[in-house]
C-alpha cells in the first residue's frame, strides 16, 4: 500500500518517525539552552530539561547520553552560529574594518536575543565544571577578525603599530568580556551600545567605516544618536 505521495507506506512511516525524532531532539536542545542560559550548567538537571520539553527523562536520554552531552551539543550549536554570522557579514561587501565592526555588532545582537548564543557563552565560562571536551573558545572567530585586520592594513584603512593577530586577540577578548559585563549588570540590554564603544575606542580609524555598517547604524538610531558619540543606554 502506498501513501498519497506514492511512496510505500512503510517508507512514509519511517520518514515521519524520523521527522518527529528530529523535532524532539531540537526541542530538547532548545530547552537545555534556555536552562543553561538562565540557571547555569551546575544547576540544571535532566529532569529540568524533560519538564521543559514535556517529555520523559528516558526520552531525553534516548537522544543525549547525559547532561555533559547536552552541554557539548549546545556549545557546538553556538559555534555553528558564529560562522553563519560571519558569512552574512561577508556577503555585504563592506570594507575590512567595517566588516569587523559589523561582525562584532551582529554578534552582540545575537547574544542579546538568541538563547543558544547566551547559553554557549555561559557554558564557555563554566567549561571547567563540564566533564567533557568543548571546542577551543573563539579560535576561528579570532582568525577571521585577524584576516580582516590584515586586509585593512594592506589597503591603508588601518594604521596601527600593533600586529593584526595581536589586535584581533585583544578585540575578541575585550568583546566577550564586554558581553559578560553587560550580561551581569544589565542582562545584555546595552550590549550593542557597549560593543560600539569598544570598536570606537580600540579602532579609532573605524570612524568612517562605521557609517557603512547597517547594524551599527540601526543600534545608534534605536537609542536616538548618530553612529558616533550618540546617546547610550546607562
């Protein structure tokens, strides 16, 4: 017997079962991300995740062997989203310095609005408490920033005595420190404005480049200021 699409009923049933399993797995991951972001890794239990997803603990264990596996999955998803942000920035065709500023701003907005991003950032801070290997923090992200800074130097867009690689490490460290402080003090409500402050302080030659960054302009407009020296959240 075939289903309405002409496929054998057994194949259609198998496909439907796989789709349900995928949705369940994604639901578990989303629930775990919310809990890790809100409570932190040590305070979260498999029962918490099951209750958030409205399934049994056994169903959670069917998809993820333990809490460590869930933390690893959320962290890997965090690191999958960072290159996607970078790809979107690259497609804008901005100058190298503008690309750095736009990437940092988009990452800030994602950390403000995306639970998986929030969870991933928190899990990196708590990595010593997680009994499994996690990706090396921000390695590819830093390499990309370094590449853009190198291009900015080649084009004469950036004049700085600090080598691009060292500058990239400083910028990325400062950015993720900024997001941490914004999270602790203001639940990341001001993270985008604080990120633009960072860019303008560390890369003063970004003055003109910032005018071409759509996210930077949107942030400044939303708080009633220009791209430079506008009003910021307290």
